[in-house]
C-alpha cells in the first residue's frame, strides 16, 4: 500500500503538474520624443491672435514660428488668443500665460474694449495689471498698439490710442505702433467681416511683429 502511494505521488508530480509558461517576448517601444525645451514666446491676445477663419498654420503666431525657425531663432511660439476677449478677460487668464514661464509675451488686447465703447480708464487699468504681472515674473513684454474706426469720435479714438503709448513708455516695454499696419481697411487682406486678417494679411501682421520682436531675441 505504501509503495503504491509513493508511486502515485511521484506520477502526480512528474505528469500532472503544470509546466511554467514561457516568458513573453520583449515588446519594442519607441523612445519618448525629447521635451521641447525652447524658450517660450506667448502670443497673448484676442481673435486677432487666435486667428478665426484661417487654417491653424495661417494665423500670425504660426507664421511667426515659421519665420523664427527659418531665421535660426530657437524659440517656441504659443498661441493664447481667445476670440472676443477684452483686457478684463485677458487679466482673468493671466495665470495661464505665466504658467508657460515665457521669456517674451506679445500682448495684443484692447480692440474689443474699444469696439464696445468701454471706458478708456478701464482698458488702461487692465492692461497695466497685465504688464505688471508679466514683468514681475521676469517676462519681457511687447505691447501691440491699436486704433479704432473714426466713427467712434476723435476724442475717444485719441484717448484709446494713447493708452498703449503711455503704458509702453511708463513700463519701458517694446511696442508695435499699430498691430494691423498695412492690413486694416485693405479688403484683399481681410476676411469677409472686414475686421480679421486672412492668410495673406496675417503674413504682414507677422512681419510687423517680427520687426519689434527680433531685436529682443
């Protein structure tokens, strides 16, 4: 009986136990792409920056990136344009811009304030806080100047334009005299709304920006 039991046990161990499964073959994975460590230039603005109505590679930040790459400038342009944004809206999302830790910020805000007839004092105060917040974080600021159609009245238009001149002088920022220089009121360079640049218009806008930006790089 004992002999039979031992023999049965041996048979169970040798014949009935599962064999270990073979190890799976190693899976070849692609290495993760290197992190983009280029210094950031943030394009902080409204629809004129966002570029509604054109392809994503045809707005001014995208074209500016192309121009910087072609010239050998190692920077990354981030488009933080929000259609319809006012200076108050820009101030509310300033932390989004600061979170990118940009080296340079191109601030293009205020047109919607003016088109809505907002008090010039409010536009000035909001832009001032934006400039201050950026500079306190060590960001170099380029302020994009704006104007309004003459039907808003000479006094209001003049006071509105003066906001950008005064802030640039007070905070010693670089300034684009008029963001849409050479584009505004030129039908062939604008979308059907007569306000926003088309692809050809944005190439001119990007050139306007680059003239002021390049000396800071």
